[in-house]
């Protein structure tokens, strides 16, 4: 019988969260996500007023929740629904702030100057490979870990024995070098 204020779904979610925090099976984590996703999406629709943003919220909240469960960061798995609600609030607030900042920039600088972060034209994969080959091993490793593996600055610094500040500086400088390399005209092979 469910406890006061808890549904059968809450009890199942709590049981699955306990298993996930103890190194659960992927199928159990998938079931937990199935139980939690509709709630997170409803919260997103109610507070973000956009289908795409609600879907983004679901993905971000579930990733954070699974990472915290796997890392033992959830103190009381029996309260997983409350934990997810708190994470949803925080992530939604951050998403609203980011949208607000984009709007402020658009008003201040004109909409034509405030674009999304995507490239205007596709990057030539072979050219990118050539540019990456000009980098030192450490630079190439940091950029690969940051953008291909999507490792955080903290993870990279721990794995390579560098400070987080050093990782950020190397990544920033390396990205500038790659950008310059990609914008230069490719050398034409002589006949």
C-alpha cells in the first residue's frame, strides 16, 4: 500500500533509484527514466512554455539524476521524485536565464548579430583532420576530450594532472589556432 502522498509510480521509482545507486542494471535505469520523464516534461511545459525546451529539460534532468545516482549523490533514494523536482526547478531556471540573456543581447546588439553558435557552413572533415595533426599531443588530447568525449574541464584536469585554469587556457588557445587553420586557404599541391 502506498505511503501518504506517494503513488505506486513513486514507490517503483524509489526502488529503481536504490538499484541504480547500487550499480543498477541499464534496464532498471531505463525504466526509471520512463517513470520520471513525463513528470519532468509536464514541469517543463508548465514553466518553459515550449515543447522543445521541455524536451531539453527532460534530457538534462535525467542525465543529472543518473549521474548523481551512480555517484552516490542522492541521499535518500526514497525521495527521488522530490530530488528530480528540485533538479527540474534549477535547470529550468537556468534555461530561462539563458533565454533572457539572449533576448537582452538581441535587443542591445541587433538580432542579426546574435546568432546561434552553429557554423555558417559545414567544416571540411579532411581539412579539420589536417589542422588537428598540426597540434601538439596535449592540445589535441584536450580538444578531443572536450568536444568528442564531452569531458568537463574538471575531468580533463584530473586525468591530465593539470589545473582547471590551465586546461581552459590551452583549450581556448587551441580553438583559436584551429579556427585560424580552418580559415586559411588550403595549400595547393604542386604538380
